[in-house]
C-alpha cells in the first residue's frame, strides 16, 4: 500500500511538472500581421511626408491604461531617436559642406 501511495505521488508530481512546462508561443510578427491587416498606414509607422513612431507594450495585471501609457512612451522614445539621427546627419552634412570640420 505504501509503494502505491509513493508511486501515485511521484506520478502526480511528474504530471504537474509536465503541465508547467514551456509552451510554444507564436512569433509577434505572425500575430501582429493578422491583427493589423486593415490598419491605417500611420498605425504601422508609414506616415508619408511626416514623422511617426509605433510603440507597443504587453497587457499586464496593471491594466489597459498602463499598457497604453507604456506603448505611448515607447513610441515617443522611438520618435526621439529618429529625430536625433536626422539632426546629427544634418549637422554632419553642414560641417562637411561649409568646411567647419577641417
């Protein structure tokens, strides 16, 4: 009887460990492409003639409003980097054209 209980306990423990194993998640690009098929260009970051950025955040226990604020902060960060690169390129071009860098 004792062997049966030990075997049952080990079997239950093995099932629990198997159930807590790693699940295979779909890649974000695969999920996002299905969800955003009819989205406007500015949502995807393709604003022609303008400046746009896309931010994303996972929905957590903090709620939808927190995820929205985090996504907007990520978009602002991306937009800041884009502007920084453009300004650095403009300064570099100016110094090369005027000869200030020599």
